[in-house]
């Protein structure tokens, strides 16, 4: 299985998941359950991932019209930049 997309909230992942499943690709969500219970863990977990079988990866990318993800790099949900800063809340 390969990760084809990441979303920071479970609700954002259902539309691309449905697109892939409608096209006959066996796509699954990963890490959606913990985030439904506590959305604040999204950055720590890396968001919700959509995984597809290895042999359907290229097809999934073309269906979603996405560029391949680099392994273990989080992307900004607004601009897709890999440069993400972590700010702690309440720090003096």
C-alpha cells in the first residue's frame, strides 16, 4: 500500500476517497479514527492518509490530479509547501 494523499481532517478525506473507490480503486483511510476523536492530534499523526495498492498508485494520482508525495514530508493544506513551522500555544 502507498499513500496517495494526506488531509488534516477526516471530513476532507472522504471526497477523494469516494472518487477513487468510484473508479474501482481499493482505497482506504488510515489514521482517521483517532482524529475523529481528537482533531488536535492531526499534526502529530500526520493527518488522515488515503492508501491505495502499489499497482494502482499512478492511476490514483491521475484520478485525483495530484503530484506524488515525498515520503514522510507533511505539506501545507493551503499551498502544498513542505516548509511547515510548529508553534506551541501559550509559550511566553
